[in-house]
C-alpha cells in the first residue's frame, strides 16, 4: 500500500511557491497545477496532509477531465 501511495504521489502536479504570472497567496494557501508546465492552476490549502492533498488532487483531475470531455 505504501509503495502504491508513493508511486501515486510522484505523479501529482507540481507544487510551486509563487509562479511569476500568478498573484501572491495568503500563507495557508498554495498553487498546484493539473497541467504540464504551470497550466491549469488551482489553489489549495497548504496545511493539508500529503494523503489529503493527493485525494483532493485526484478529485480535481477527475472533474477537470470530465469538463474536457464535455467540451468536445
């Protein structure tokens, strides 16, 4: 189970402190990106545990993918 979790965490979007083209966030928030190369930014809490963050990002990716399919 732990190996699978580690493998899944390696595939999560990149977390950055402050991308150059996005506004500065309050201390308890951070940007993560669903797309490659800083595309599709979302804002999440920086106090989430890694497991909570992974679950949230999975849901966000699923919703994002669902929107993409409906646009075709």
